[in-house]
């Protein structure tokens, strides 16, 4: 809005359209015109994927697992028919927004405040009450906010863009801009801008050099160590210490506490101690691990390990499940079972410490 209290043109997309109509209803004649693109003005159905996106506490670890940028690109394909036309930069900007838990939660709160329940009915009423010229733009292929019949709306110009989805400002920017330009050309100009309008600043706007997520910022190097305690009378007091390194696909929130979703591949070696022979080499180890950690509640990891003793060719392996707290996600405790090389089948209890050592590799 102009700082001198002058008239304004309001424009909003999706929930931004709901914000615009609520504001226009309050400002009255000060609003010169209003442009609404895919705005929720009537009750709208949500498919399973869209309902899942609203559960902000459930899906972030899964998004991290496939990589934030890749996850957003795949997710857009479920809600936007023209998702492939969205530029890599726009996907990166969306990913940057949804990689920040605070921004995700804010978007969710805005949904319930302006679209959930009876709030969407208030949007339609606010549109009717706003005494200004209005342009409502819909996409014929929008499955989130389908074209809405506007009955008895004064000064309202509905336009449906053929083939447009919910994100048509990104997928069909020229078509959307053309419709808006034609509409604004019919709106009588308001009073000339006052000098004070030049003082408007873009506080919080993105800087040209600000980093956003790219398609490959999801590959992390790992190092760690673990302790494996096989049970049974024959191995009473024995422990296998492993030292490993590897790489993980997926991300981890650096804030406290964290969310994480990763697939890790680790290789290393183990030494054995705790018996009369002292410490010595035990076997080589390769491990695949899937981990999902939720904020506050912690999470689970599933391990599958292959064990090989190159001295005699003995082979073993084990499977395990465990828990990792979200406050210290690099520490895990697990239980499992399997065969140790040349040593028979055992029930296993273990602990593991595995952490990232640098920023993403790419």
C-alpha cells in the first residue's frame, strides 16, 4: 500500500488472493482494482497428496530422503499439470521456502486461517463486499482451486486460461501477464503517486546473490564408529568395534532439534576384543542404512550389513532396527540378529555414532 494513504491495486495468487479480498473488503474505496489468480473463493476438494502436504510434521524427513530439490520437483508433478515447465530457479526458490520449517509452518497456518473450514466462505463474501473492479483468473486444469462460478458479483471479470494449472504464474507467465495487462488497461488511473511512495522499501526481499537450493545439494560425507555386542554364553563380554566412512543421500536440519531423512552407504572394518586373545582384526563391513527422524519425537533407522573376513573367506551379515533422538541424531542404539563370520548366529545389541564431517559435497 502507498505510504501516503493513496489508492492501490491489490493482486494475489492462491492464498495470496484470499488475503487480497479480505484486505480489499476492509479498505473499501481506497482499492483501485483487484487481481485474483487461482484464489480460493469457494469450498475446494483436496486429494490425498494435497492433504499430505498439510501435515507439516510428517513429510519433511521423506523430502530430505530423496533430496529437497528433487522432492519438490516430484511433488509439484502431483499437484500441477504443467510442472515440467517450471524453471529450475523457480523450483529452487520453492525448495528454499519449504526447506525451512518455520516457513512451512507459517504457510500451513495461513491455509487454516484463510482456506480451512468456513474461512473460504468468508473469502467469497469479502469478494462480494469489496467495492472495486475485480479480475478473477482461473486455470482450466487447476485441480487445487478449480474455476469457481461467480454469480451476482458486481464489477467482476472472470477469465479462464485454457490448460492453466494452479501454478500457472510459473508455468504460463506470458498468458497470465497478458490477461492482467488487458484488465489493468481498462481501469481508470488513480491519483498521481506522491513523492513519499519512492520511500517504499522491499524489506525481507531476496538478494540477487542469496543462495538457494540446487538439484545436487543433498550428498553428504559421513564418518563414525560403532560397538556391536553379540549375546550368548560363548561370547560373554565380547565386543566388536567398527570404524566406518561413507556417503549419505538426503538432508538433515541443522537446527535443534532436527528432522532428517537419509539413505547412507558405509564401509569400514571391525576389531574384536573382550576375550583372552586381546584385540585384533575381525572383519570388513559394508552397511546400508535408512533413517527417518522427526522433530521432537526422534526416529528409526534400519540397517543391513554384509560382513567379510578376507583372511579365510568367511561371510556373514545382520539386520537391525534402532532409534535415534532428534536432539543428537548422530547417536543410535539398535538391536538385530545375524551371522558373524565364522562365529554362528547371534542376537545383537549395538550403538553407533555417525556424523557429517563437512557441508554437502555438491
